[in-house]
């Protein structure tokens, strides 16, 4: 199925109780259970909401990943991913980086002991030269903001695999329509969905897709624990 067809199908899942052919906006904090010890699969909207889930499943399909996650903003999504790391860990990062991401790295997470080295990620040699014994991940923008430099995601993913590093790709500018980093070997994609995915008009949102289920479970634990999730109203864009 072509990706444009996949995209228009997101949220088109009929409701068995009412017959609605699109997922309703479940504007609720909690969910009633049928009985003691029984669950509908939903308990509390921070942990899971059917409207948000439709979006999360949709972006996972578009990106070809195991599971998707929706956040209150792109910065919330990146913040959640940085919680995968601990004090003393080092990340190699695109030097031509979105300013909000740079601020998050240098003015917030740096004070908690994460280390960042900024390089031209369009150069595989520069990335390789920046790796250290404590390097845990590469954070690369597939098309940089603002200079629009292009990264060779396949080559960078192969390098990460050789060094047992996570390869995180901010694919905001290209979207899954133009590039699917997970198909090229990346482990995680992240989006400011406020931009091209939502039209950069009326919605602030962030999306993450994990390539495999084990990594997805780690990300879900953080998403549920930290709670910067996208609300059901904004999940409908």
C-alpha cells in the first residue's frame, strides 16, 4: 500500500459500540472497567488513550516501526528519549542543529552529566572521529535545520551498529513520505509533528517511533512515567 494511502487511513477504525467509522475523541482521564480484575486495555489516559493510540499506531505504520509514541511537543519527545541515558554518557550530535534541541542539550541535560559533541553529520569520517569509549548514541537530523545538510542515514546506522550505539534520527523536515530512517538501519525516529506532519499551523505535537519491541518497551516506560503525552484533541489532527 502506498504511503499516501496509509496516511489517509490513520484513525479510520470503526467503533463497535456506535458504528462510527473514525476513532472518537476520548476526552477522558480514566476508564471504567467491566468488573473486578477486568480491563478494557485502558486505565488512565496518561498511560494510554484510544485517540492517541490511533495516531501512535499510524505513525508506526508510516515509519515501519514496532511502536509509535505521541508527545505534547517535539521537545517533549526528544526530552523523553534523552532519559534513555545516564550521567557520564556521551552523544554525538548534528552540529547544524535546531536551536531548541541545542538549548535542551546544553542548558538542561548537560548539567545532569550528559556529554555532547557536535559534528557535521554529513561527514561519516567526522562522526567516526568524534566517538568515545562512553559514546552511547548518535543524534542526527536527516535534513538539518536550518542549513538543510543531508546525512547518509544508512552509512551512519551501519557505523552505529558496528559500535553498538543507538542511532536516533530527527526526521522532521523529510517526514516518512520522503524518508524512512528505520528502513535504513536507524533505531529511533523523532519528529516535531508541529511542522510538516501537522501543517505547521494549529497543532503542537511530537512523535517517536522505535524500530523494535524491546526498545519500544523502554520508551513506553519513560513516556508513561514522565507523562508529557499528547492530548486526545490534538491527536486528531
